[in-house]
């Protein structure tokens, strides 16, 4: 690599075709935000949109807005926009509920597709809510359904005729490792196993082609790279070929074929609509749709190209700090195997991250020892990466991370 200097990094920003998107986000002065893989920045258009929903649609038009502002179709409308980012059909995605609830829906759907099978399979160290939902279904079944966890590298060998569903995260939340969706799905299908992909760290950050991979189900959240705000609605993808075969375990009224007939008997709505459950949160839907509209103005190929470049620059600039201060790479060294984040191990990772945050560089920590830095190409710059690594250098060379206040664990890390 050419010698890296601040001037050469600034030249990267001058040549960046996505640079203008940064001005469409609220970025606090003095902050370098590298935690978009946990909560995306606020689009500048969102407050005005929310004010319109609150003052005009809710405040003035009241309940009429379910029709006049088309609130009732927001889950499908927003889902259609998400579908464009994940390689799905417009009739295969709906925005609804939380990721956890949608994991439950997808797992229960797979159990219906494979009623004689008794195992739910995932990897050790998967995001906890995914595994917890598996365990909850095991308890709900009275022990008939088994939750099986194996090491990530052993997944392929664990695929057998007892497995009713394979649940994997496409981009791992700690390490950033990205799985080959097409190859894994094909291997599972050879054993008759449907696959559920958790796209929480993929959607809006890397190119996803669910239908190209012949995926069965997928879930994801709206508050990371989709910039929908804290607690934004999640989404669920169900391949069209499966939709009519599933009777929703969470058979809420908006998944009914005719919810305003108020029938005592549940009849599943046709297609993806049966995967809706309760009344959608309209404020959250409006914020998420605003973030999606912004993202759909960008080219996903360019987003991925810049994501790789940001990550590779960060890793290169960290090399001497790894040698001098005990950081080790926790993410794949090969950029093609990474999502839009880099991660490092350090035994004092929590305190170091808090000291770095105090210098205005916001990443996060994941137990037991991982410092995570996420890159949102629409608002992160190459100069951000330079100054972030300089902040880490300053923290390590000064030893300020040893201050006792940085070791005090907050409720959210």
C-alpha cells in the first residue's frame, strides 16, 4: 500500500462518489461516529417527517390517517423498499415487530415445513436473541424440539435429517465475518433444511441477494445501517414458495385475511401479509421509511466498495498499534470476508473503548474482549478513520485508559 498520510487520506475523500451523502445526516460536532453497526445516525430529513406525522397526520387528521395517510399499508410499503436492498421480491418482505419476534415467526414456520424433524441448529456465539428464541421454542414444545449449537466451522458437518431449521447470522455481530449465503443455503437444501438468515449487520451495508441464494427466510432490524432510529421496526422475508404453506404461530389480527371483519376465526392473509402481527408503530415506520428513502438514492455497489476501503484503511493504520499495545485482529484479515466493521481483541478492551469514546470517537465493546468499529459509508469518511486511529494511539500512549472511571461498566456497552 502507498504510504498513508493525512493528505493521502483526504485525497480519498475528495474522490469519494458518496461524499455528498454525509451532509444529509446529523453528525454532532467533534464526534467521529463508528457505531452505525449498532445505531445509525439521524438523517436530517427525519425530524421534519416525524413532525408531519405527529402534528398533521396524528394531531389534525387523527384516526382518519389510517386511510388518508395510508398508515395501514406502511408495513408493506416499507417492506417493499427494504426488499430492493436485500435481493427480494416486493411481495416477500414486510416491515413489522422486532427482530426477535420475527426470528420466532421464521423458526416456527420452518418447524411447520419440517414437522417430523426435531432440531433447531445454529452456531455458538450467534447473536443471543436468535439462540434464545430457539431455546424458547424448545421449552414451548415440551422438549420435543432440541436446540443444537456447534462451532461455526462445524455447521456444515452438523447438517443432517433431524434438522428442521438452520439459523445463521450473515455478518457476525462480533467478528464481522460474512458467510457465503449461497453456498451455505445450497448445502442445507441438500439435506432438506430451510435456512433463516439474520441480516441485522448486512442490510444496507453489504450486497445481499436472497433470491439469488435461494434463501428461505430472513430477518433484520431497521436501526443499524438502515438509519431508522432506536428501536426501529424490523423486517421479515419469506420466500414466495413458502408463504402459503405456513400458518403463523403469532396469528395477530393484522395477519388476518380481512382484519376489519373482526371474525372470531383466524384466516391467514394471502402471501407475506400473514407475517404481520400487531398494529404497526407509525412513528417508527415513518422514521425508518425516511432512512430507507435516503439509502435508496445511493448505489449499493459503491456502498460496498467504500465499506471495504474504510475497513482496510482502519486495519492498515492499526498495524503498529497491534504490535506495540497488544491488539489482535478479531475480524477476518481478508476484506472480502468482512461485513462493514472491523473488530480487535484486547484484554482491557472495555476501558480502552471508554477512553476512546471520551476523545469523541464512538465505537462499542462486546464481551469478553472485543472493540468494534462499524463503517456506514454514507456518512463515514476516510479522514474519520485516520483520526479514530490517532485517538486510539493517544489513549494507548498516554495510558489514560487505566483511569478507574473507564473500567466502570455501564448498562449498555
